[in-house]
C-alpha cells in the first residue's frame, strides 16, 4: 500500500482536481425507523479517500432525518498509509477530519435529496394532526449554527436558555446555552461562545440529543448547565443512601 506523509497529504487536499462521488443505501427498516448509510468516494490520480456515515429517520416525519458519524466503521479510510515527517504512523481518520474541519469541501458532502424527498412525498399526516405548538409555543423554523460542521435546520421551539454574562464586568466574553425541542421530539443544544473582542468570532456548537440524559452528558455539572436543568425540570442531584 502506498505511503504518504502528512505534508504530502496536505498538498493534495489543497488541490481543486478532486472528483467526489456520493452514494447512499438503506440497511434496516424496523417499526417505522429507517436506517442507512451515506458515502463519498473522492479521487485524484491514483489516490482515493472514502468517507462513510450513518443516517436515520422516522417514517412520515420529514423533520426527523438525521445523519453523521455514529458507528465505529464511520469516518475516513483511504488506499494509503499516513505517516508524519519522522515516519511514525498517524491516525488517518482523525488527521483528515482535523484538516478538513475548517474547509468547505466535498469530501463528506453526501447527497441525501433522494431520501429526504421520499420522506416528504410519503408523508400522510393530516393537516389537522401536524404539530403547530410545543409547550404552548408556536413552532418556527430555526437554524443552529455549528462551527466547522454542518448547521442544523429544524422546526421547533426554544425551551430553555442560560447566559454566563456578568452585567457588571463581562470582560468581553461569555457563554450562552440554548435548548430547542423539535417537532420530531429531539433536542438541539446550542453552546455559543460570545466575544466582543476585535479580531475574534463567536463560537458555535450545536448537538442533537434524544433525551435529557444525553443533554446532561453533554453539558456536565457546571453552574450554567444547572441553570438549564432547572428550567427543563431535570433532576441532576446525586442521591446518597
């Protein structure tokens, strides 16, 4: 198998001559939950890089479609071995992820139009049964920004928000946490690092969670997280016998 150094791969990744081919497939349909895979094969000369991820959705729910690297087999593989300048082996998947994080490339852009189009076409939910409110709030379309990854677009409402800004001395930086609930029952947790410093940009991280336990695993035990838990009615206490 061919060997590339990280410097050689860096030069290749900068090239505009890559050809990207996307493909998808379904591997399970269980009680209305549909699961599948998406892949992109990127080639240049005799080099190819494969990207694979998983997707799922609930039948008749066009807003439930979700995708990303969730299985151990997901991520990047290639037809070469990657080494550093000293000849030591480098984790190819992690290295490519790090290098492509800040670039808008086609290496991980899977075309899901045919799949998402089918969800819309087969939806049979009557208009009077569609969700228009959550917790008494009218649902709206939102976009959750995600630095170096795809943004999330969804229909839902904001159900909790917390801010670390000190009204007397914010030092020009603080953190906002926002939690949304989608019409499909998922939770979108947005952690935003706000800055007023010249030359700096706000940082955005958005995560999809299926339940409150996943929200707790994501946010941890800090005081700002506890403020979110209180608003959501989440019990985060440790019980001692």
